[in-house]
């Protein structure tokens, strides 16, 4: 209630709270369960805030509908399972409660699209998406990889879909929330889901990524919100720049085609001389030299690493194809 009252004074639109908190491993804090729905009802009556919680099965949905919870969301772990999503969709069938669908933990656009489509087919209410980043192995700056390109691809596939960003789960650290939130606004996302707590260090889960209501207000007020639709003059100037970009893209395709033609010749030579397709010394040389060139040009290391991996993968494919034709 303390959190709700403070956030209400900060012009927050919707209070989200995890009643059921499934964890990867047992014995951690997993929420208070159904009794906590009454706390959300009390918050709504006391402050007027709309309230939302996560649902993962039919029983969760039925309990929330019985309490008239204002909005529901499907979590990342649930979104990976079409069976689980369909169970939630069937429980929501014919209702008009708003539903948010988080991206699945894996970087799989089809799973995300499928989860949204299943909910859209069932409910009469609005369906939104939540971009919360994607799990990856190893230690990185962010808790979850943003992979903004997947959120952009979702928007392209569903132009009318509203997408909000969850910087808290992407960052995993409160000091990274503001730049991630600004990036989401720069990309034209339609809102933010940020975790807040009156005393963040005392939170029973994800304490390191939570901020006080006052800090949340500071983050929101610091954001630059940009126009999603360009005015005629801006559109004209942008079109001129984009025309130049189109020309460069055409040249890039031509250069990549020339490179793959050389890869075919190399594949033919390797086949004629009994050599393996993969030559690790050469791959290391390419990776190190091109990485250095890219860094000198100001290109990001992650971008050039991904680019080189894809070019190398395609080179292996065409060389394999060439060898197969010569057998």
C-alpha cells in the first residue's frame, strides 16, 4: 500500500504486482498466492490505481477474473509454451480484460507472435506486448540481452500492436534503467514497466533492479519522448538520407555477392585438392583482422562479430555446395 500511494502521486497509470512468482529453482520467494489478490483490490479501492498481475494457468485467470483485476500479463517463462498460452487463452475466451504478453525467454520471434495471436483470438480486450529482453549464457552487462531487433521485427509483423519495454528485467541493475528506458522511447515504444519499491534493498525479489518511487519519477522526467510520425519537412529530409542509404545497401549486396563468388572458387579449389572446408587458421585471421578494421572505423564489436559469423556461415554453405556439385 505504501508503494501504491507513492506511485499514484507520480502519475503512474498501472500498478503491476506479481502474486504468483515462479522461480527457476524452488525454495525462493514465490509470491503470496491468491490471498495477495485481495491486497491489489485494496490498493485499487484506496488509490484508484488500476492493478495488474501475472497469470500462468487457468486457475490464475479464474482467480483474477473473480476479483476483477484490471489487466493481466503472461510472463516470459509461460510464453515459451504454446500449451500454457493456449490454456490461458481458453480461460480468457470472451472476456475483455487487457492482456500484456512478454517476450519468451528465448530469442524466438515466432513464439512471441504465436503467443500474442493465441490471446488475440480469444479475448475481446486489447492485447499489448512487453519487451523484457532475452536470456543468454554467461556474464554480460545486462541481465537479459535487449536484442532490440526482435522487438522491431515484432512491430513490423504487427504494425498496430502496442509494445512497452521492461527496462528492469533487461538491466538487472538500477543504474542502467534510464539509458534503457530512453532507448525504448527512441525506438517508439508505447510505455514502460519499471519495478519500484519504497525500500529497494529490502525487496524480497530482484532488489538490485528496483528503484524508489522518487527515483522512478526522476527517470521518467529525464526521458525525451520523440515523435513517431515525421512532419512533411522532416520526412523530405529523411527520404533524401534514406535514398543514399538505399544506394549503399545496394553496393553492400553487390560486394557480398562478389565475396560469395570467390568463396565458390575457393570451395572448388579445396575440393580439387582434398582440403577441408573449414580452415581454422584462416578463420582466426579473418576474425582478428576484420575486427580490428571495424573497431578502427567505430563499429561496435558485437555487431561486427555477428556480421562476420553470418558471412562465414554463408561462405561455408556455398563452399559445401560447390564441393557437392564437383563430386
